C-alpha cells in the first residue's frame, strides 16, 4: 500500500520523529492506527488510563493464557460500561 502525505502531514510526522518519540515512520503509523482503533472499536468507553490499568492488572495477575487474559479484560470492560450506564446523567 502506498500512502501519500500532504507536505504538512509529512512535516508533522518528521517533527514527531525528531523529538525522539518514535524511531521510524512505521512506528508512527502503528501508534496512529492504534489510537484510531481504540477510538472506533465499540465496547469500551473508558479513558486511555483506564484501559492501560486494565491491561496492567491482567499482566500482574497470575499467568493466564492469552484467551483467559482477554476474557478477563472483556468482563472488566463490560463491568465498567454497566457502571457508566447506571451513573446519573445531568
């Protein structure tokens, strides 16, 4: 796949790399895709910090198979969503 960037997009990408945040264009694209995926996937309305906490919680727990890990993450996510749905709205 070939991607054509505008001059502004290319400059922004280069600026990110110059700051040392990422080592390659591929790393920047991967991070951007991960951010887009997180915002567009249904089922989790939490913050990035909440998601990271869930992942860390799973990683710190006893050794699980990948399937068991993701099942626990999904259950916790559903619990957080249920709490959010029950919260009063103004």
